[in-house]
C-alpha cells in the first residue's frame, strides 16, 4: 500500500516526536508499504537524516516549509503539504499527526488515519478535528493511552468505539544504532565500580531535572548523567549543579546514539512530575502521555525507577518491571536509587522483565500493523 505520512515535525531536530515519526515510517516500510513522509526541515545538522535517527533508507522525505505567520502558519503549511501530495501519484492512504495537513487532503477521498498525542484545545482545534472525524473517508483515530482515548470519547461522544485505537509508544527492536559515542564509552571506563544512574530526554519543566539534582546532592557516592536538552537548558542546569562533581550533563546526542548511553548506566530514571509541560510551557501532557523514553529504557534491559503516575502505570508495574515512587518525594527516590545500587539481583530481575514486556507488548511493527488494520487493501 502507498502511504503518505503527514507530519509537522522538524526533521532533524531534538524532539521526541520526530524520532517517533521516523521510526513509524520505517515500521510501515518494513511491513512492505511504500512510504513517503511529508515534514518540515529541521534546525539540526545531519549529512544523512536517516542515519541520524538510526533508521534505514526505506522511505522518502518531502520537505515542506511552514510559514511563520502567527495564527495562519498551520493552515498555510497544510495547503503546502496538499500541493506537494498532489504533485505526485496519489497514495492509497494518509497517516498523519498534523491536523492541518489531513484537513487539506481530505477532499482527495483517500482513507485517513489521525494519530493524536493530546486533546485538541481552542475553538479552531476542536472544530478541525470534529470536521475531520465526520468525513466519510476518515478511518481511524490513534491515541497513545487509554486516558487519552477516554478524553476523546468525552469530547466527541458520537465517535464509534471501533474507530478509536489505543496504541502506546513502541520499541523499534530493529533499531540500527550508530557507532558508540565517545562520551558513553568514557562513562563506563571511569565508573570505577560506582553506580551509574542516567536520564535520557528533554530538560523541560516537569521532566524532573530538579529532582535529579536533589538526588545527586543526597547521594554523593553515585554518579548521575543527563543526556539531551537544548543548549540553553543544558547550560542553565550545568550552572545550577556546578558544585556537584557526581552529576554530568552530556547535552544533545543524535537519537541513533542514545542507546549507547543507556547501556552505560546501571539504573535509568523517568522522574516525570504531576505537570509535564510542552516545550513552550503551554500544555500539561501528564494525564495522557505515553513516553517513548519508557519503552526505550525497557528495551535497553536496564532497571528503571519512574514516577507513580496513572499514565505511566499503563506501561510500568511496580516491583514487576520497574520501581514506581511518588513523583515529588525526593526521599522516596533516594531510597529507590540506593536500593537498586545495593541489590544487583533486583536490578537484573526488573531489567529482564522490562525488556521482555517491551518486546511482547510494545513492539513497533505490531503497532504499525494495528494502526493500519483494515484501513485500505
């Protein structure tokens, strides 16, 4: 089947949504589909975009720029995507995470699948999705958590239950990782028997960076590593922790190389707080999130400590495949880190079960099959 994946993600960039888009395109292609991704050119430098994300060159990318016009940029971007689509042989189905692009191609009559990671806000956002869902060629709404599915049913109670598919973030088990990152090699060489605790991801408000700094201050005999973040935030947090020699900010690392850092750790942290804000701090995604970070942690076969939040309990189970602790309780986090540092047997048991669960419950190709099942021949 020929699939046009419509995205507003910047590629390459430092955003998790771009990683998910690239991996899903590869997953569709792995299943035998012909995939063409429509996306925005990113701000990062990469000679080979596919290699940057550790995916194979099994799909093409068409770049479409988004006009920087406040209030109209999304609409104009959707029209540009539609023009780029119609300049080529029409696909048999559209899969999209950008509502403006899907609305712009809706009149072409092809089956459409919309993947949502948060509820729409504002009159325009809700109206566009309502219009799309009522189209005859609208096939499916894909959401990343049961909580988000419930939110959509409350917002659009007339949506048929069969149309809504819950598909959490998933693990790319065939991920083609790049050569080891020199900083990751250095971590293991300099460990000296000390427990290495890591966090891989953004440093936005609500991600738990403050909590990690508090842990590093309480546990001076354990090393803490943070991988990722914008240059500005990395500088800010480095300055905030310069008196703690056991904490290290590694900065941004290409997605294809993050696995090397996960493998260098003994314990991985997901300290999401009750309010997890988007990049510009405008929305709290904590109630519905299904972080890609979690399944990547699980697939790395490392022990995990995560916040005991309802959204995370859809993926993790306390004492089974992770330790779950109250999000803001620093002392509870310190006890959990110390417990894993002192008990390698527990680390191995949790890590083995997490890896098993990731491959059995959160496989990316299985997700790709599920979201397309019955959409088109």
